[in-house]
């Protein structure tokens, strides 16, 4: 599975998959970590515009990237969360770790 990555001025935006589950979590984790360390990323944005489902593996990927970015002095944001993903953020506590931006249509 291929993911959509955009790197610009130290900001890495990751287009999240339609289903963020254990099948894709390890690949996403490895690729994100490689890009973060290779390009001195100081801001990481997760774009959930196409995401319909996320399980605990996906939550783990997000938490791990938050820890890595915090160690490096960077920050993490999420954008375009649908109602279902917003609920997952609240129930899991991700909303306390990741700044959320939902763009107005």
C-alpha cells in the first residue's frame, strides 16, 4: 500500500489511508519515521480527509509519532477529521496530544 506524503519547509503532511488498521500500521510507522529523521521535520500533519476507520494500531502509530516529534522539539497536528474519527480522538485522549484543525468547506 502506498501513502501520500508531502514535504514542504520542514512540514510533513501524511495523507492517511481509508482504513488505518493493523494491516497498514507498521508500514506507515516505518515510512513516517524514515521521512521525519531524514528531512529534519519540525511539524507533522496527519490528513484524515479520506479516512473512514481507525483501530488501536492506528492510535498507536499516532501516539508514537507524537512522542518522536516531542523529543525532537516538533509538533503534531491533525486535519479533516470526520465525526467518527473525532470520537476516536476524544475517547482515546489523542485530542490532548494532537492539535486538531478541521477545514471549513
